[in-house]
């Protein structure tokens, strides 16, 4: 079933499936695995360019080198804007802690109070993916085997996908939109 809310079509999977990131299990594999960088919106590129000097201290040398060579974004094979990759692997904005867990250098700059935005919305929303069309926006749950621990933890804690990404959904679509989704979820979950 698809749910229509204010120009969006939301997959019922956001309500029926459970998800809570388990970084101790996956170590942030979504920042490393895959064939492309994280999707970027044009206004995010402007923010990265504006704030790069504040973000750079939170990046590793390999990531900074790639960004200086390619720019703060690249165009993917499909023409979409995305983050550059280091040697075809991790996002150039990814940093690793001493345990090998991936984190976002942009988000680290945000948490340190250096910039006023958290990270690209596509990363903040994950495992939700957004696809814009001419008349509507699709809001879907992206299932990926590297997130199996997150699905298990979500089921254990009984946290549906839409609740796990609540802040990101509100950031993207607004509080009213999210409240409408909550009302639909209450009806579906009865």
C-alpha cells in the first residue's frame, strides 16, 4: 500500500518494517559500501563549499585529497549529484575511529558547533530514500543486507523505520507532514 501525504507517496514499509542502526555490528558500512557516493541536493553543495574550511579539520587526509582533486561533489553515472569516493570505496567525508567505525566528518563539524547543518539529508534519512518526480516525491525504505543487524535491533526494540528517522523526515518534509504520517501509522498498526 502507498500512502499519499502532501505531494509525497510513502511506502507502507516505513511503518511496517523495523530499524535502528547498530554501529557496533555494521561499523557504518553504509558510508563505505555501494557503487556511488551519497546523494546530494544542490543547496547542500552550496553549504559544503561555504563551510569546507570548517569541515576539513574533521576529515582524514585521504578524504581531503580526493575532495581537493574532484571538488566537494561529483556527478554520478546517472547524472545525479553525489559525494566523491576514496579509491571507489568510502565517502570522502567519512572518518574512522580507533575501532574502525565510520562516521561523517560533516556531522562531526556540526556536533562541534562549527557549522549549522547536520549532514546531507540522504545520509540523515537512511534507510529511507527519496526520489523526486515531476508531480510527486516517492519516500521508500531501502533494504540492504549490510543493515541486517539494524533490522534485528529495530525488531527487538519495536521501532518502525519512520520513528527511527523522525528528525530527518521532519527536516525534509516538516512537522505537519510527519504528524500526518503518524496518524496513518496509528491506523495501520491497529
